[in-house]
C-alpha cells in the first residue's frame, strides 16, 4: 500500500501531467482542422479554453513539479548515518 506522502507525489504528478497532455492533444486537433479548429464551428476552442483554465485551478504546474522533484531528490539524499536512504530500503537494511 501507499502512504500519504507517496500518494501526494503521485497526485501532484498527475495534476501536472494530465492537463498538460490534454491541452497538447486538443492543440494538435486544432492544427488538423486549421482555421476551423479555432472557430466556433467545432468544440475544440471551447475545450482548449476549459482545459487551460483547469491547469490553473489545481495550482500552477510548477508547484506540482516541485513536489515531485523534491520527492525524487530526497530518495537520493543520505540519511543521518551517511547511508543512502533509498538503497537501505531496497536492500532491506535497517
């Protein structure tokens, strides 16, 4: 099972990654349709605006990436005994 701290990292990664990727997919669809893609004749412009707003609603992407980055860095920082915390966890040392 996953603890709260680990879940927080995964949630931050998803909150940053998924809306960003969805915006990219909608943008590519708009490119396929050309000028029609940004007009009111297709739902793409409205979808893009809504999705772009959602990226800000959960906080800036940078904040979420910062949570993920700090968690990754902490995996490789030595603990107070000078041992790598991550290697102790994977090898079963105590």
